[in-house]
């Protein structure tokens, strides 16, 4: 090889080595973008701003605009201030910048939230592998010591299932809050079944009570249902669940309440099957339905003693089985067949009045008709005088005279309820003289019109063509106490018929005449 050749080769190698060095320097000068930290955290209660560093591997030779994306479980505007401009600028001559994250002290206790930041590609740089950073916003679950206190402001209570009461559960806060909060409630430990024994009124589907901003109280209801079962004892246990926000705290007391639901049978009481005497303004209910006729012996004389202990033969009646009982049953009350805590008042007593078969002086056969008149609607203080009519005695049918809603487990005292019901009385139609007389054939001569009417209907007043119905709505309540042996109640009356004179009347009942105050 000649010297010239060697020289040329050396020059070529030098030039090549110079080119390689130039390429390596150019590659080293390419700008690379990355996060300075890939895992960061900040408490939501921090008032300072978190700076997430974005870095270059060298100083920028010109301004670089770097986009980024935001994702994660943290919600903008809820857990952190929304980032509107999702780009950062690294100015010429600088090698770093920051993305700012401002946490929001959100009062709900929801656990930590995360925020993912991902750098995007752009002109004048390339992305390094560390182009994603995760920010953890640490949830604040600590309530301030001076936070407003929430507690129940109403007491535990007992109610009778029959009343179907809605018990108001009052909740108070010691100081009004600036923001609306939802207070969670739980029913752990309840023996009553929701949907069967009670319903909840005023809570959302998550059993939360809304306390509006600026208010210091709110309430919800326990609507008690009546199952028809007797002697039940069910408990609705109500308490506050752990707060889901830090803006209030629970009191050390008054955070549990109970609604006890009972319907005890009213036991050992004189008014269910004992005698009931006329005392004070007492109203009486007869014992049973009956139909019969006046009793005579073979000499056309009233039977003197057909029932042991009964010595007034003119008040005897003949039953269907040819036995005799008092024509005016003892003034007693009886249990309602379907409701052991109610008095039954639906009765009609009818018997035919006629002469002895051997009598020369035959009487026109007519019917006496006695109906339940528990509310004394024939009293002139309630109805216009002689307005309601009947066959000798008038009255109305009553399904449940009184219903006892005991307010203690022993069933010895509580409310008396007059179940809402419509009573039907009867008045003579216009133009018909109920108490006047008309001629009835050649045999009977002149007879009172009501007797003629009873003869035609066989004592069924509702079948008469000469009467009209008078509808009277009643309802009311009072109290009973088996220790004091007194029932007091007020009945409210209403009717479209203008002959009803009084809107309400108060009654008292005592078990025996000895119990009536002097």
C-alpha cells in the first residue's frame, strides 16, 4: 500500500468518526418530557396547592406546550378544583414546570380518591416512560370537636296498633349548618317488620333524613299499621347511623329511640259482659237480637213467673223455642264478635203485641220495635223533637259502639275510639202523619198509623213505604280506666239533614249504679 493510499484512508476514517460524534451529540440534545414524581398525595383539608413537577432532560431551546389528560375516581369540582386548561408550558431556557392540583374539603366521608395525570405527545420533544403520575387525595373523616351536635328531641313512645298513628321522630341540631346534610338512620334490633307492622315516612330510599341548610330541626315518621292481631308486642328501634359527613357529630346521648306497638286485649273489665246501669248521662246497649210475643197463660192472664227472678210478666217474650225471657233484655253490653276490644251495638228487638186468643176484646196486632240507640239520637238535644220515628221506640243500627285502644300492656287504661261510621235512622215521609189515625177495615176501626205500618211490615221498619232514611255520621274518642271505673267519650255528629241539632255530645258510662258519683 502506498503512502498516498494510507493517507486517504486515514482521512476517510477521520471524517467518518466525526460524523458519528455529530449524530450522538444530536441524539443527546433531543428533549424528553417526564414527571418528576409519579406518586403523590395531599389531604383534602389542605389549603395549599399540590405541585406536580413536569421536567425536561435539558433546557428548552424554544417554548414547549405540553398537553395532558386527567382521569381517576376523584371528581372535578367535588374532590378537587376543576383543571380547565389541560396544557402546561415550559418556556425557552427552562427545563421544568408544574401541574397544580387544589383539593376540596368535601364534607362527605367517602374514602380516598385518586387523580391520574398523563402527559401527551407534542412538537419538539418526546415522552419518557414516566409520563403518568397518580395523585391520592386523602379523605378527611375527622369531625371538628366544636361541630354541631345532632340528637333526637322527641321521646320514645308507645302506641296501640289500632290507632294507626304516625309517630313523629323529631331530630335537632345544636347549630344550623351552612350546607344541607343527609342524616342516615338505621333500624337495627327492631322486632317489628317494616311493611307489615310499620312504614317509614319522610326518609329517602337510603333511610336518610334531609336537614336543610340553616334549619335546626327536621323530622320523619313511623306510620304504624294495624294487622288485626291481638296481644302483639312489637318494637321499632331507631338510631342514627355513623355520620357520612364531617359537618356534624352525634351526641353522647339521645341517639336511640323506640316506638313500641301494642294491641293488648282489655282484660277483666266490667263493661264487656257485666250489667250496665243507667247512671249520669249513661247510654245503654241491649244484650241481643230478639223477636217474640207477649206471654199469656190459659186464662188470658199474663204469665206470673216464666223466668226465675223475673216478676213483671208484662215484660216477658216468647222465643222461637217456646221458652220465655224478658221482653226488654237486661241492659248489658257485649263484646263485638270480630273485635274483642270493641262493644257490639248492632241489635234490633222486635215483638208483636196482640190480645190473648180467648179474649173477647181483641187488640189490633202491631209490633214493638226496639233498636240500638247508643248515642241517644232521640234526645231532643240532638234531633228535632219526634223527628226520628219507629215502632214505639226508634233508634239506629251501630256496628261498633266503642272500641278500646289500650295504651299500656295490661289493657287497663287508654283511649276509647268511636269508629267512624254512618248511622241510619228513619223519619216519616212528608205528608204522612206518623202519629195520626186511620181506619183499618170493619174489625179494627181506627188505629194509629205507626201501628198500621208495623202490621204491614211485620216490624221491619226499613221495609216501610212511609219512611225515609236519615244518614248521620259519627266519630269521636275518649278515655277508659278500669281502676276509676269510668268511660268518658265525646261523639261528633254530622248530617246533611237539618234536623240534626247538635254537632257533638259528651257521654259517661259507669259499670254499676254503685259506681256513679253522688
